């Protein structure tokens, strides 16, 4: 009964990759039974980059199937999509009224966009406030994420404190959980694996797609050990297991890459199989999302009743 609450999400903006899986999905799934868990689909956040209805629909359904394939237990974890819970944008607006522009201008995502002279939408600027609402509506204790989301969770904490100071104790202060070993999963070029760097290995790729991505890992010919291959291999085998393989095959990058592709494929095969079983039942998946939305709305509405009361808009 006194279980703590866990919440996290991945934007439905494309195929999840090994960085998403090891950085966020796997930790959440491993922890799901020890917590009261919410794994959600921040589709309103994804509107910053997906602006095509049919494509969005497809991405949402596929991400739900990916979560289930990766091991989300729908009997236990609440899987829902953000847009099914209008309390998220409602609370965002209230947070906007207690947040200053200079404060949001410190966000890494905003600063990056500005440094690149990109046109910045109000949505991108306000992104951290929607994320704060996502987290705070559910009295979340822990938010398992990759390193890149640390600042966003800090913004949620700051915002909770600010609201509590103005209107009295209302929101719990959440904490990011970042597993050091997978805080930044490297991509095929050694940089952080990221959709925007085109250096990803897809989580649910076919054997051929995985092989192709692995063969494309950037290797420099100076040392006997291909650093970027080894860095990804560490996700699948311990150093003790890798040591003899890399010693025996020093300089033989092709063999080492083949060994890595084999290990990734063996790891993913059972997940892929489970994914396929859900993919064959889209109506069942939609039902899981609908039910999750109903349960999430109930919790979010109870919180919003308290918030509306405190800010004085209820008569
Ligand atoms: P995104 O794809 O940006 O929506 O990220 C979804 C989740 O995956 C977030 O918690 C990220 O921190 C995490 N993530 C994305 N890329 C990586 C990576 N290369 N290493 C570790 N975690 C990651
Ligand atoms: N911003 C997160 C990302 O890009 C996605 C996200 C939105 C999220 N709301 C959240 C993650 C709440 C954790 C908790 O990965």
C-alpha cells in the first residue's frame, strides 16, 4: 500500500532505439512491480515535431506496442496517452502563470535551438512546464530517465516548490533516477545515440536492420579494439565475457561487429516476438490505452480538484 509512484514517458516521434531502451524503458520495466507505475505516451509533446495526423496515430499505436513488447505489464502498469488526460494542459497553464521567461530560457533544449538560430515555437519554449504537469499530477516520487532529461525533472521539482510556497503544500517533489552505466548510451558514431544524430540502432529492428546498423559503427584503425563497438557491446555482455572475445579478435573489426550483431539479435528476439503478438491485436492495445487513460484521468482529476480549490477558481 505504501508503494512509491514511478512515472516516465518516451515521445512518439519514431522507432525507439537502444538508447531509449537501456536509458529509460528497461529501468522502468525492471522497477514496475516495486512501484505504482505509469508509463505514458507524451503525444502533446510530440506535436513539436510530428505535424501529420495519420502519422501521429501510427506512431502512438506503435509506441504502445513497443512498450508492451519491451515488457510493460498492462495488468500492473498504467499505460496511457497524454492527450487522453486534459488535466495535463490545464495544469500547464497554471504553472505558466507562476513561471518566468528568464527561468525557462535556461532550458538546454531552448538554448540549443536558439544557438542554432532555429525558429522557436511557444510549445518548445513551454515544453518543460507540460512535462512538470505530467510528473506532478500523479504525486510521482521517481522518474527514471536518461541524463538528457535531468534538467527537466529539476524544473518539475522547482515548479512544485514554487506552487507549494504560493498556495500551500500540494505537490510532491519528484526525483530523477538515472542509472550511471546507461545514462548516455552511445550511438554508432560514439556520440550519444539519438534520432537526430542518425546514429541509432533500432530496438525492434529486423535482423538485417541490426546487422546494417552494426556494420556502420564508426571504427578508427589505430587501435586493435574498436572503441565504439565495445561501448555498445557492454550493454549486452559483462566485461569478463567481452575481454577474451576482444583479445582473441584484436584488429578484426568485422568479426567483432558480427559478434555484437549476434548478441543484439539474441537479446531482442524474445522482445520482438512479444511485440509481434501485440502488433497482431491492435484493438486490444487500443483498449489497454483507453483503460489506462480512464485510470490516469481519475487520479489527475482528483489532484486538479485540490489545485482548483487552492487557486480559488471553485466557488
Ligand atoms: P526521447 O527519444 O528523447 O523521447 O527519449 C526518451 C527517453 O530515452 C528519455 O528518458 C531519454 O533520456 C532516454 N534516452 C534517449 N536517448 C538516450 C541515450 N542515448 N542514452 C540514454 N538514454 C537515452
Ligand atoms: N521529455 C521527455 C523526453 O524527451 C518525454 C517526457 C515528457 C517525459 N513528459 C515526461 C519523461 C514526463 C518523463 C516524465 O524524453
